[in-house]
């Protein structure tokens, strides 16, 4: 029966939009699903870790407009996927994880690899349950529908062919408010310096948001997840909103803040300390309130914002004041020195990316992203991807692989530190095997530098934050892909133009990071 149920699961997943399967199979029913996928013409990408499979899959689904789908075994397979599931849910990426489980009628005597898997997954998913022999294809398709419904996230199903199974719920309906209340219209008309903060929830309405920003001349900041939603070369672009000191000058001058689709996972976890009244415009209810808002309008972002546009036009901002503030902020972050700086790495990657017609760049957690986010240009959304909700290390490499497989004609660049790469070293072999068009650039300074910069006396000293220097280029070659060391900008530039996949071990001087973190976060 398990073979037939596996086939029906794959049939439902395919009907829902699954185009590629990722995972780390165990025996039995796992392999039935992989075999059924092959029969349906769905390719399978074997990964080394379950979390890497989840990140690659959800990124693939995000960029393809479909869903990421992962197959894992019961017990350790499901447990090892938790980080990847949390990343998908917090970062709003569509993912369905299909696991195995000990059959219900065997649980009275089988203890091996048996625990309550749906309960483990419940906090990090939109839904977690069991698919069985009843309505199997429909349940699988419903899992995809739930994962891809806004806000997107992870759904977990265990396959147990001995029980009827559960049916994932329908996605909740979205708010439909279209017209801002009178008090908000009045705030818009009275504001002399209205400012927009644009987040990931605004992405479906990019045309309307850009039209309002250009038509009113109001400065607009974007969150990391929404980077590129406002073309960063335009006069109105005012920088990146992280709830740090960099955006302070514009926010202190503003007398009305419109927080457009900003999810609470996006800002730094520190209070919003500005006096201007805040009006939130959200496409779905938020789980918590980051902003001390005057009003929270819930509905389709584009029409709501366009209803406010007429009241925002008569403002007192100088032309291109947003762009001027952003340039000043970036100047405070730029650092030169005698060594090979992270800024030089980012500058070279940005130049190379523009030569390629715009590569997809993925960023890991670590000090390097504080340099990369402000200095990598973006004119469209999702040119630069980062785990801003979970901020997990080990994100960038599998995300780059998923991006490259989603768009085979477009190269992807993984920017990671030695700490982040250490999480997923084995996936270098996956890159080599799949021949995904990825360049991995490692900011190699043999440390958890972002943590080291925060470290205080009495918190463990170097032993808590420093590694031995690793030869990542040699490791890449051992995994079957090109690997080179770059110790200066010219070596890096030459290496970027080599065949893909390849890894560039950039031996940087981390001294400049201190200037960046002090300027950005104090």
C-alpha cells in the first residue's frame, strides 16, 4: 500500500505545482516517493543535510513562483529539517516537507526513531499533520496550497499509509479593506515630510508602490527582504530600514511614517524610537506589533497606498533628498585600509554581477552582510536574498543552489563567511554534482567576526569566536569543483570570471568590520 500512497502523494504535489524534489531519503517509503517523482518527470536533488535541502527547495519555489518540496526520512530526518522549516516560515518562503513516520499501529511496540513529529514541527510551520490512504492526492495538493498562500511558509506532512490521514486546512482569507479611514487621510494631507518604509508584504504590488513613490517624491526605505522593490538608483530611494542608526536622519525629519507591508521579523529587535506617527498598511494580520502605530490598515497594499497618494503629493521634501541621505549613510560605512577589505570583495562582486546582467546574490548571517547589503546595488526585488527572519548561518550556499536551479541561465553568487560555510561544507559536492551555476565567495578571516565584535571581557576570549584558518579552496577541489584563493582585488576579479561552479577563498582583513558595525548599530 505504501507504494500506491507515495504515488498519490507525488501526484498531488505535482498538481499543486511541485517541479523539483530535494531531500535526503532513508529507506522504504522515502524511496517510493523519489521513484514516483521520477515516474512523473520530477527531478530529484540529493542533498547532504535536510536543512540545506529545505533552504534550497524553498528558494527554488520562491523564485519560480511555485513551491519547494523536500523528502526526508522519519526521526533524525525530520528533526534535522527543523532549522530549514523555521527559515522558510519566518522568511516567508513556500515549502512542503514530506516525512515518514512509524506506522500508527506499530507505535505500541516500536520505539526506534519514534516521537511526535507533528508536535515538533508545529511551532515552525503553518500546519503539521499526517497524510494517509484517504484523499491522499487532495491532501498533498492542499498542503501546497497552504504553503504558497500569503504569507508563504512551511507545511509538514508525515506519510502513514495505515491511517486515513488529515486534510490540511484551507488558507485563511485575506483582509479586503481598500479605503484608508478619514483619520489616516487627514494625517497624509497634513504631513510635510511623509516617508515610506516598504517591506516584504508589499512585493505583489511593486508597480503601485513604485508609482506612488515616484509620483509623490517621498523618500522610501526598504527592508532587507524588500531590497530592490524600490530601484536603488532612483532619487526617492532613501536606504535600507533595519531599525538602526543609519536611517535616523530621514526618520527624525519625517512627520508621518507609512510602514507598507513590513513584517515584524524584518527590523532589528530594538524599539522604534522615532516620534512621527506611524500608519501600517498590511496585506495580512501581523503576529505582533513592532511599530507603535496610529492605525493598522489591512488589505491589498497597492490600492490602499494609491488612495493615499493624492494627500502625500504636497510635501516639503527636497528633490532627491532620499538618495542624498542614502549616499551619506553609505559614506559612513565605507572603509579602506592596507589589507584586503570586505568592501573590496563586495565591490568586485557587484561589478561582476552587473557584467553578467544581474546575478542573484545570496548572503549568509555574519559580519560580511553588513557590508554587502548597502553596497550591492539592486534595481529589482530578489536580486539579493538573505535570511532576515531566522538569520541562520548556512543559508547562503543552499539558497544560491536553489536560485541557480530555478533560473539556469542566470548565475548565482553565494557570499558567506567561514562560519556559515562550515555549516554546509558537504553541499559543495552537491554543487559539483548538479553543476549549478554558482560562485561561492568565502570571506575567510578564521572567526565568527560579528560575534567577536560584540564580545565583552569575560565572555570566553578568542576561544569562543576564533577558528583555525581553513583552506576552503582545497576543500572545494576535493569536492569536485574549482577552488582558488584570492588575496587582493585583482585576484578576486580574475577568479570571478572562471568556470562555474567554483569557490573563491577570499583571505580578508576583518579590521574594517568594526567601523561598519559602529556606524550601523553603535
